[in-house]
């Protein structure tokens, strides 16, 4: 798909970052995955983001990534876009050369499978290193050579990412393949506002994509063209109706729906934050979309009984269960 086509599709877009249902032994629960894909194809979404953090993209094997991509491509309608997370883990004794090689291999794999666009993981390898800004820019230029549209990923330091200065962002926004940026600042509303203003003032061709699960409604109102959120892995209709009400300028409806979406986020995106993936799988199970024995995330902290009770209560309150 052409870069301009992807850019157009990002306007008023909604991309759930999708989790992987695992069984209790840590293997992908293929029946649950099939049921989930079938369900998602009927939801009001522009497409899905696979291999992102929610889908444990940097932790699963190449074979698992391939299985996941193929299952989504086979089950989704052709007009729905698939964005692939691309990057590399920063582990002990990893060289820069290997870090870049791992990233490019993942990106080329995505392209070979038929990905429509790349979500570039923040290159945390460079955090605090000499010439950090230049290396971040060069890194993204290498990803651009793969030839797919790129959505940057701003995940700030405190959330485990790497902060980009305004000068770095200006350089990144000037790379031809870059069509948008996903913002996930967690609680740094000032950072979000600054990037939103930079795009509005100087880079109107760049699409601002919110990844702010806990500030979802506000960030839509503050300039986001669309959303790419882990929260979107369940209860899509509620979240899309909130976004759509804002785009239609039905602000009374928007505020009501935003408060409902906030309730959903406040029972799922809580400490320990890594537990949100299993909490979203639990919602899918409660709603009968996947079986209960597929509510497992082998990389997460587990699901507390207290979390289950709170999620169940909120879903009942929102008439989602």
C-alpha cells in the first residue's frame, strides 16, 4: 500500500494493539486466536497492530510472529490494515551492529509477510549514549530503507522508552516514509501537548496517533487523528463511538463516552502496568470471545482476584458484560 494511502487511512483511524491468547503452558492458544480474529473483523476498527508491546512482539519467536501475522491477515477483511511493531530488545552485551541487524530483520520479515506499515519501537539501546540524537535519527533512516510507511513511537523515558527532543522529532518527521507518530507518555500531558503543537505548526502531513490509554479522550480532543491503543483490544464499540462523537463534534455525547472509556482504562491500565495485557484478555473471556483457559500472558505479572472483581464490576456498570 502506498505511503499516501496509509497516511489517508490514519485520519480518524482506530487500531487496537492486539494481545496474544496463550494457554497455561505458555503456547499460543490457537483456537482462541482464531475466535478473536473472527470477532475483531466485525468491530469498528481500521485495522490492528500486531507484534507491538501488547502482542509481546519483542519477546515471542520469529515463528510465533509469523503465525500471528498470518492468522490476522487470513481472518481480517482486505480493507483492514495490519501494522507491525518493529524493533529489537536491548539486552546485556548487545552490540549496536547486532541491535540494528535484529531490527532490520524484523522489519524485512514484516514486509515479506505483507505488512501495510511499521510501528517503530523506540530504540532504547541508545538511551544515554554519546551522539544519542544522531544515532536515533540514523536508526530510523535505516528502517525507512525497508520501504514501508513508518509510524514513530514516542514512549518517554519514565515509561521505559526514550525521549526525543524537538530537534530530533523535526528530523524524524522529515523522513519521507514517516507518516505518523504514536504518543505514549503515560502521564506527561505537557509532552503530548508540545508534540501536538509541533505537528500542527510545522508538520501537518504527520498524523498524531494517540497511544494514551489513560488519557484517551483528552488526547483525541487535543489533536490526535486516530488511536493505536492496547485498551482497544476489547470493547472497541465504546471506544470508537467516543472518537466518532468528537470527530462529529457531538461534544455532549463525547464527554459522556469519554468518562465511560476512562472507567474502563482505570480498571485495566493500573499498577503493575505490565498486567494490563492479561486484564484485557480477561475482559475478552468474560464477554465470551475467547475461552477462560486462554487468559494467560507468560511475560506478565499475573492477574489478581481483586483485579478480576473490579473489572467485572466496571463492565457490568458500563453494560459491557
